[in-house]
């Protein structure tokens, strides 16, 4: 047949025989030639993590579901390899990052409150102490969330129950962080304590909000 005289068809026929992609009787079918090209193109595509959609891409894509995607990406991309494109691991790491930030904020407030006892507006000092108190509660709630995330297991129903606890605790932690900054609403803008605390607390709220969003995303897909 004429098609056999074409070198390309002969080469493709040889490839198909060795790979056993199609039966021998179909080797001379013109439609086979185009289908082989598609198969070979598919085989040539890079694996998931070797130049295509990599770990950092996964973090960036997942962070698009959060309220603060830039903060989310920059705070979690350091752990992209450990996450391994797993939504459960990602949520757990996000909660861990939130806990670390909240702990540092709590230490900062503790040190600041001791200094504020000796000066500053009375209203600002009161707001600072209230903030320190509710931040302590937030730290405990995020810690409980991380502890739960580290020992997830059991049936689907059990997993959903465990994740509902994490969602409740992370939501409560975010509320406490909001309460911290709300306490400074009646403090004058020229009080340095207000801007210092609220700016730092705002960053903690961003990572907690992002962690909650990733927790919700994971929980909703169980």
C-alpha cells in the first residue's frame, strides 16, 4: 500500500508494535497516525512536580481561597516541600504558622504590658491588658487545633467531628484576635501603643484567617 512507502508511517508502526498501543490490524489505518502523535505527546508531558504544577504552585493556588492570599503564600511557601500538595498537611502547617505568630504576639504583649504600667493613657493600658488576655485564649485555641490536626484519624464521621472541633477553635481564636484590636477603638490615634499593638495584631489575624480558610477547605472535602 502507498502508506507503507512513507518512512514516518513505518516508524510509527514500529513504535506501536513495541509499545502494544493498538492491534496490528489497525496499524495502516490513517486515523491511527494522528492518535499515535497524541499518545506520544502525552508521554512526553513532564510529571506533576518536575516543571509543571509544582509544590509552590500548589501553595499559591490554595492561597487564592483565603482573604489574604499574598500573606498566605509568603508564610507557607517555605513549607511547600513538606506539604506535598496535600490539603490536610497544608491546613496543619497553616495552623502551626498561626500558632507561632500568636505566641510571639503574646510574648510581645506581655513585655509591653509591664512597661505600660508606668505610663501611657489609662484607656490604652486597659486595652493592652485586655488584648493580652484574649490573645492568651487565642493561643490556647490554636494550640488545641494543631494538636487535633496532628492526630486525625478514624472513619469519615470521626474525621468530620474532629475537623469541626478545629473549625470551632480556629474561629474562636480569630474572634479573640479581633477583640484585641477592637479594644483600642476608643484610644486616640496619637497614642503609640495603639498603632504598635494593632499593626502587629493585624498580621496575626491575617495568618489565623488564612489558616481557618484552609481548614474549612479541607474539612468541606472530607
